């Protein structure tokens, strides 16, 4: 058992001012391109879920879309974290974003010409997941290179703000475009959106850390995992994150079914529900970027985790659109607070030579374990109904949060 001194997490230093990462022009280029691209990505996510439902009318097969998209992350993202520490991150991101653009174009043309099948959807989801397995840890590590350690929490929070603001606009646009022009139009818009991030990356000047150094032993996967599991706080955080990924965030995979069958709404309502989660998450992310340096991270992180668990539990009980919308606002807010603070604590605790490996392992938990969540949620929705599936997931998240409070209290 770790000693008492080891169990108390260190506070990062120095504290970052409000929106400190935005002072760096390289970061501004990057975050603007990311926001535009993420809006397109969310449009594709919403359209793909609705397309899969139209093609199969099966909750399980809708869940399999997320499963196949996340499976390569499960298999390869730990290696992606190692690669993040060994490559020129800017050049790698340029190549990977181009692959994303090509995948969206293929999906759009297949749909537009009536050649799309659920097998094509699964295959292209696998391809996109393979790209993500390397893009996610490289991008997360690149944030630290752009902003510097002193502005890391600000950079993570602003990146999360872009992600979650895009979750507001993307699904809303997708709902409207789906009704007017169909899924293919959403896929083509997504392809075009990658031009913004490509332009942003081209405008970024070379930054320290974005080019791999030479000499010394190169850290591997085991070094990153050994660091994460070396003390109670990081160990507890990754376990709790795994529980939230498999049993909490899995509601996203069956949200099209929940919207249609449990709430009785259509594509527009489904897009609005996805946007509600994004509004809450964006509010949480912006709050952290502006005020995160003013409050203690650990208690806020744990209370946010409890709020997310309660919100998912209440969502499972919801049978009216307005109530579900309000609950998803709270779920998004608490999820963003918990995720940003967890990511920040893990990265600021890690030495520079292990940051890529730690980010890769965190990405493995957040994205790589999502297939298990998609499968269990889809199976439960198929046999017990989408509402019951969400309710059971929220119950497990509540138990996990109680365990985290007890375990961390016991190790103090």
C-alpha cells in the first residue's frame, strides 16, 4: 500500500490565468480549425446513427456502429501513445486529418448513389477508428507542446470547449440537414470541414516538443501504465473513468433508439438531445478554462463524477422530451468537469517523456473501452428497452462513484 504522502495528489504549478492558452497564436490556429472540423464530425456522427437505424431498424446494430468505430482504439491506442512521443506531431496530424477527409468523402458518395449498406458503415467506422487510435493521443500530446505545461489545464479545457460547442452546433445542423437533404449531405459537409484543421496545422510554426528528441531510452507502454498505477489517485481516476465509459457514456450509442422509442421524437429531437449534452459540456469546459485555477481540483472532480452518475440514472427514468433535455444539460456539465480535471491531473503528474504514453492510456480508457459500452447498451436496449438500458448504466455509475469516494478516503 502506498504511504500517506504518496496518496495526496500534487497541485500543478504554476497556475494558469484565465484562457491562458489563447495567448499563444499557434494554439489559436489549432483550436479554431479543430472547432470547425468537430462540427462536421458531429454532423456525421448524428447522420450515421440515424442512417444505421434506417438501414437495420435494430438497436443492437445501431450500437455496433459505435463498437466498430471504437474497436481499433481499444486495440491500437496504447501504441498510438508511444508513437506520439516519437514522431513529428504536426506532420502526423496533417496526414491523419487527410485520411479522415477521405473517409467522409467515401461515405458521402456511397450514400448519395444509393450504394451504402450496413456493412459499408461498419467498414468505414473501423477505418475511422483506426485513424483515431493514433490521432487522439498525438493531438492530446500536441496540446501540451502548443500551450506549455503552465497553460495545460487551460488548453485541455479550451479543447474540450471546442469539442462540446461543436456538439451543440453539429447535431443541430445535422438534424436540419438530415430532414432537408439526407445523410449524404452531412457526410460531404464533414469532409469539407477537415480543410479548416488542415489549414490551421499548416499555419502553425514549429514548437518545442512537437519534434521528437534523440538519445536516451525510449519509454514504452509499460512505463506509462506503471506511472498511472503507481499511486491511489491516478489509479482510482482511470478505474472510475472506465466505469463511466462503459456504463455511462454508452447512452450515446443508443440515443437514436431512446429518442425514437422511449421519447417518441424524430431526427430533429435526436439532434436536439445530443446538442443539450453539448451545451452543458461546453458550459463546464468554458468554466474550467476561465476559473479552473481558482478552486481545488480533487473535490470538484469527484462531485462532478457523482453529478454525471445521477444524471444518467435520471435520464433512464425520463419519458418526456423536456425532462430528458434538462437532464442531458446536467449530464454534459458534470461530464466535462470530471473529464477535464481527470485529464489535467494525469498529464500534469506525468513527466514530459511519459506524457504521450499517459495520454495514450487515458485515450484507451475513454475511447478504446467504448465498444464494450456500446455492446452492453445495445444488447440491453434490444431485450429490455432503451430506457432500462440507460437506467442500469446510471446505477452502475452511481456505485462506481461511491466506491471512488470510499477508496480515496481510505487511502488518505
